[in-house]
């Protein structure tokens, strides 16, 4: 079983992203996915956590994930708090940022594998959100689907199109570009 | 067809499939999404029922009391303080023998303020005459709402479908959504024998003396006892039609288990993973999940236990001054059977994780506690 | 001690009445009787509007109170703006 923890901020669509990924896993077929938002009140701008479990067998565990295999970080400013807590040694961190950010993070926190996808830049190019708060959730979905092998591109894009209330095509394009960027980052020499 | 649904959305989809005629609601976290989903379906023309946005939960249940008396199939959802505010009308609806179905999303009661899951809200309503069923995943939420209408309309008593706040209500997973025609074949329209009808005037709920009142309550008790059978029969029928059978109890790997975790709600799902982990270590663990709480499945429980069985009861609820509520009820149901130890664990109040690790520890402690006095509840929490 | 024996289902689930509420004549609850002074009545209909038993009838210019149902609550007595409803003891009426 793959256990992923998502870190974002209230209003960035972290919870919707977890739902889209669960949809994509179902559409792809073969695996199960349980997507869990953090329990309680969520406020715009405040740090938000969500969780997803992906497995070949039915998922029984219905709790928060304390020792994830991987993290998906929507907002790099969140590294100021202890978001790496509990991440398993050798765990993957998919982060919104440039390649140089991944290198810097690897130096600061050795023992984890950092992969950067420029979700913020992609969102801005496609006019999703504003410069101060780009809406990166669909781009991060694309990246996560590629990095963790959750679903193929087509299944993911259909799920994005169905799930987002506005700017469906821009969001689909964001997921497509991030999916490609993530595959590149994944296969780049370390 | 499988769709990714949250527990709240599964409940709303079930209400639509059940062809609910009157839904009333008042928002409260974490149950609000049930109405949001129903309102959205109504706006799209997918839910043709009446939708009443009431001014309080008390009014919600009063509205459903009227609608159900007029012969409508009725539905609502609430949580915590909202349920507490309905309390008076819960007695009315049960006493009036109206098969209202309500989803309660478990949430802790203040003070202090807390939004986490905790069963004390629904369990505080145990003496109202409502049936209560606890669900362990989102599929079961959808299925149980459908079954509850059938059971409630058979025994003419209201039914509460209970799911864990956030753990189920807000979590997304694939749910098999049955076709409308399949549901229609399972659940025929509600046709009460007596109903409020201007063409055939009748008065309901008039003043009653103690002799009639005693007999009416005896009838209610008898119908709740019949509901134990109804839950089994309707659960079997549901299984034949949809491939997912249900009963009052859900036993997992209990055949040769001497020490059994006893759980309810979503914890019953996590507990299966704990049992699997214990079994992998060569330990004879099992999990008994109580789906039904009212009527209390006393007959089924007595048939389940064997001399020497140790029950490790996990209560995410508290009756202050008495202990965990499931543990108390189980002890009462098994009295005076000797040789069966009931150990109560109070944990996870206010939304604390009841994890695979915690459940394994509870099981191991109870398995090792031979001859120990199991009377006082043990308080425990996840280490993280 | 009498025990409740026999079929518990012999008792119905609810007790309803199919008899008309017209039969429920509440006039015998009354100890004081409202009496309208037709000379002072302005026909404003306040008594008709406020009567909780709905037993003030508008068949004539001056309302008539149906004494088969009037419980003698006195709301008409205290609310009449013209003060034309007197409240008299039932035995003296």
C-alpha cells in the first residue's frame, strides 16, 4: 500500500485534488484509493493536510497517515513548518517548485527524494488563480499521477474535466503539462 | 456503477434512490454536505422530493413528523448539537410510529468545542425508540440508508443511520451505486395503513391514560424485538439482490478466536486490518463489529460468544459515571453468563485516531489479562 | 399484581380517533360566560379573530358565541376594544 500525505493551504483545492486522484485511480482500474481530508475546520490560507491510501487490495485503515511513503507539497512556503515529520526514510517528496528548489531541499533534508514540478508557474501561465495565490491543485494532480503511477494521462484528464467547476480546459491543460514535467523530473539523472 | 463518493454524498445519493418525498434540513458540520448534495440534485431536477430548509433542527424533525403522518417517505441528516436539539421530537416521531430515516454524522458534543468524530451524540438518543445502525465504510452508508427505509416501514419505527464524522463523511472512496430500477424492485413505495388525510379525517396522538400508554410502549418494545429479525432478513435480501449481505453483527476471522475486538463504525474497518496484522504474527485474533445498536442485538451476541471468550470492547463514546456505552450494553446482554470477560476501552473521543497499532495493543492487553477484573474501563490513545 | 400477558401485538401501534371533534363539546369546561352587549358592539370582529376555540360566529351583525364549545377563556372579554363583552358567573347566567 502506498500512503501519501498532501500539504497545502486552505483554498488551494487540496481536498479536491485528493478526490480527483481517487477518481483517476478508480477510472484507471485495478487499484483502490481512499482519499481523506484533514479532520475538522479548514480556513483559507491556513495549512491544510489531506491523505490518500492506494492499494491493490481493499483499503481497511481509516485513520490519518502518520508515517507516509510520500508527500505532495502544494506550497513551498510550508517547509517552514515540520511537514517532513513521519515521512519514511527514502520517501519521495513531490514539491511545487523549480529544479533548483529540489536540489536545495535535498541538501537540507538528505535521505528523501525530492522531485520538483513547476505547478505554480504552469498555473500562472494558464491564468489559474492570481500571482499571490495560484490555483495549483490540478497541476499537482497531474504531477502526482505521473510520479506515483496512479493513473494514465487520459484517465486523469477526464477526472479533472469532470471535477473542476470553472475553467475546465485550462485545468486539464495544467494537469497535462505537469504530468509531462513530472515524468521528465522522474527520469532525470539524480 | 462505481463512483467515488464521500460518506455524506453516499447518503444523499441513497436518499434520492429511495425516492424520498420530503427532506428537511438545517446545516451543521460535518453533516451539511448531505443537504448540499440533495439541493444540487434538486436544482438539476434529479431529486423531485420536497426540500424544506428549516429554521432549526427541532423544526426539521417537527416538519418530518407532519410529512410522515401524511404518508410521505421522509429523510434528514444532522450531527452532534443538531441531534441534541432534536431530542424532544425524536421521542414524538418514535411514539407516533413514523418511519423517518435520518443520517447522524457522529461528532463530539461541547464543551469544549470539538468537531471530531465521537459516538456520544447518537448514543445519547438510545432511549427515544429510534433504531440505530453504525456503518464502517461509504458503501455501507448508501446500502444502510436503503435498507433502513425498508426495515423502518416494516416495523413502523424511525431509523438512524450513523457514520463517523470526517473519517467517513468527508473521505472519498469508490461506491457501487445501484440502478434506480434495482432499488425500486427492493424498496416499494411507502403505503402506510393510517395517514393524515383530509378526505378521511382522523386525530392522531391525543391524550392517553396510563393503561393505554403502557400497552403502546409494550407494543413498541415488541416491534423493536421483531426489528432484530427484520434487520437480518432485509440484510439477506439486500445481499441476494446487490451482492452485499448485512446483518446485526459482522464477525471477521472469529471462528477460532478466544479474544475478540468488539468495534462499531469505521473503527470496525480499521480493526480488520489490525486482526490481519495480529494473525500474521500467529495470534488468534478476531473482530466483531456491531452494526445494530438499537434494537440491541442481544440474541445474536449470546449466540456468538462461547465459554472462555474475551471481548475487548472499543468505545469511542462515554456515559460519564458509567463508562463506555457499548461495553455496558454488552455486559447487560451477556449477564449472567459465566466465563466471558468483557474488557472496556474508552479511546478516540473527540476524533482521536483509533489506529491499527492501538487496536493491536488493546487486543494483546486483553488477551494477556487472564483472570483480571475487567470492571473499570481503560482509557487509551494513539501515541501520535 | 396484574402482569401484561397475551399477545403484545393485540395493542395497536397508535391510537387514532375517527370520530369528529364536533362531538368534543368543551362548553362544560366553562365557569364564566361571555355576554355581548349588542348596543355597544361595533362589529369590529376582533373577538372572532382571536377566539382560540373558533366558536365566535359571524351569522349576524353582532357576533354570536357558540356556548356548546366556548371554554370561557375570556380572551374576547379582555380584547374587545369597545368593552362590550361582559364576563358573568355561569350559575348566575
